[in-house]
């Protein structure tokens, strides 16, 4: 037994979990914890400028590594409430973020004390679970519960509030503390053999089958199993939006991202398929808008999901299978191979592959390379200059939404987006977390000028900790999505849509980073290459035509006759 303070016990619990990085912002409510971190040389503390963006860093770290991302808000009250947006984003992405915050001393609760807020209530809706530690001796127990909950499928963020008196208190603890292999399972369930047999019969009997892969394939690096199944069936693979990196870009059965924000080839396949295998995907909002406009009403749907409440939630299914998606995909591939027969799907696959190649060729041929810089020309240029092993992060907003399916993702875990949360101000910070987890990979973050303006202060974090990412600011001097809606549906009655910003290249230099400008499309390739090679955090400020706007959610304004 060893006597420790609550702060020391918290750091020992992080050690036991194998934590390598903690993102956070120091605060007086957690001084005992920070003091204990001082002695934990194997844990790298990365001090951020805002708790929200620090949470995005932990989110990016978790998504690319598959390990928990840890964020520490040192101050209760305002320091803690700044976490809410980042945790909401992580929840939408099923990202295992462990968020820790200082909390008011227990004896001051319900007394309108300084910086008092009911953190337990604040965080409950935006996390998988929230706890407030009741006593010092229970700190390691609650850390284990937090990490276990975050990492249990479906993964997601958790919040642990640590009152000041709990951190400063003393207790006796068994040492060393339990490690993850001593208290949580690492094995996921496969599908029942009868379900596999039924699914194999449906798939091999299909004339126009399609496999839709989602986070259940991407986040588990299950692409090999999904590809094995597609090859056994001779069946196209389609990605749910935001998961276009789940299957390597160049694979001949890969059709790319589907849905209202996907490409026309992949979208057509899902609209015409007679059997759809939803493999680790909810068929949720970004994929379908919950509408049969984006999926064949007459198709038989087989849905394989590890989260049982997702099965058949948005569309009626023919067969639901509760299982780990890669495990079930491999079971199906084995079953299909043993059956030794396929549907007459060769024409279906051959036709899609021809159409896919024609689409990619047309995408290049039709790119507008004129001045001022147009999105299609910018994306064509970027396709030629981005490294194949780059990790690419996106914001929400009209330009990033256009970029999502306009760039090529050659390796799984290469695309990181806000997904269904649609958050502006996510991309740059997410990229810093990815760089902390994978320092050997180039990381390129795409943002609009509005979103980058929200988060530019984290350039200090990037410089201080050597997180050398490249941020491409697509600068169109407006909130592009909203301005497009005002143009298309509200008679060009613009209010609040136009914005001004400093020269982001000069601003980057003031922070100690490298800055580059690309006022013309011909400047882009050289600027991005120089940014990638400069050995510092870098910002490339790209001037984009302010009139190159696109209304993605036209369905939301049908009532206006647009």
C-alpha cells in the first residue's frame, strides 16, 4: 500500500493505462494533478490555448491511433464548460476521448461559489457517461471506469470531474495499479453461423449487390476483410461520407463516397442495388438524409453493426446481424468462397468500374483552372501534390464539403472530418492531435477563413510542441455555406455572411510558424510543397473565388421554392 494524494493517484492511473500524451490547459483547480504530472516523464503534456480545441486534438489523436485521447481542463466552471463543444463532436464521431476536469470543492457545492456550475449535469448529454469522484480513495477506480467506458463499443467520450478536495486529499492505494489487460476485454463478437449463411445466400443471389462500409470498417482498420468479401462476391465497395479512406482509393472495387455529398458513381450504385450490405454503418444522416432519394427503396438490406440499437433504425432491413464488422466480413468471405457460386454480377461490376474511371477522368478534365481560383481547380492541383501517406483533416463548410470527395485517400485512417456534428473550427486542432500520435506522417488540414480565424491561437501550441502540420486556408472572405443559402433562397439579402481576416501567412510568421500565400492557382502547388518541406508548422493562405459557392442542403429550403 502506498499513500498518495488524489492528484498523484490520477497520474498513476494514467500511467497504468499507458497514456503517452495529455492535452490540456493548466488551472488552479487541479494543481495537485499537474504537480504529479511534472514527475511523469513518460507522459508528454501538451499545453493548449483553449479547452475546446484541446478536445479536438484529443479526438484526432484517438481517431488516428485507436487509443484513448486524453484532455485535461485544469479549471472548473469556465475551463470545464469550454470542453462541451469538443465532447459533442467526439460523441458524434464515436471517438474515445477521456476528458478530465477540475471541479468545485465538495463542501462548496450548492453555495453559489466562485466558478460553480453543475458539471455533472452539463456533461451528461454530450458524453457516454460522466462521473464526479466522491472521495480520494476512489480516483483509480473511476479512471478505470472512464477508460473502459470510452473504449467499449460503440466507443465515445467520457467526462471525469475531480473536486479540489478529492485531488488534495490523501489515501492508501495498492501499487502498481491495474493495467487495461487486467480489467477489460479486447475481443469482439463474430456473427452467428446461421446469420452468415443467410447473408451469404442473399448476397450470392443478388444481381446488383453493393457493400456500404462505414466507421465500423474504417475505425477498426477492417479494410482487408471488407475487400476479401468484395472480391469473393465481385461486388463494388461504397463508403459512407466521411469514411472515404476506409477502403484504399486505388482498389478496383472501390467506388468512393456515396450519398448527397458523395460522388455520382457511388451514389448511383446504392440507388440501384438489389442487395445492400451495410457493413459497420448506420446508414445515417450524411449517407442518406434518411430518405429513399438516396437508397433503393426495393433493395434487401443486410446490416452488420456492433451497436444493436443501430440495426434497422433508419431503414427496414431484411437481415440484421449483431457483430464486429471486420470479423463478420471475413466470416462472410469464407462462406461465399465455400459456396463456390456468385450472382450474375459481372456486368454490374464492369459497368461501375468503367463509369468510375470515366468520372475520375472527367473530374480532372472539367476542373476550372482559371483565375480567381475555383474549387475544382484547387482540388485538382492538390491531388497532384499531396503525399499518398498524408493524414487529411477537414472542417465543415461549403469548401471542405466539396473537398471531402474531391481528394484521394490512399490509406485507411487518412480522412478526419466533423461527420454528423458539422463543426466549423475542428480541422486544424484535430490535425495537431493526429501529428502528436503519428509524427512520421504528413498532416494537412483544410479550413475556411472563418474556421481558421476561430482557432488560430493554437499556432502557439503547434510551435511550442513541434507539431508540424500544414494548414490550407481556403480563403473566400465569407461564411460560404450560409452565404450560398442567402444567395439561392433569400434573394441575396446578405447579413453576417461576409468576413475580413488578417493575412494568415503573415500571422503564422508572427506566431513563429511558416506562412505562404497562394493568390493564384499557379501558386498553390509550390506553396504546399514548400509548407510540407519547411520543418515547421505552416499555413498556406489560398485566395478562393468568393462567388464559388454551393448550397449543399437544398432539401432544407424546398419550402422556399428554390
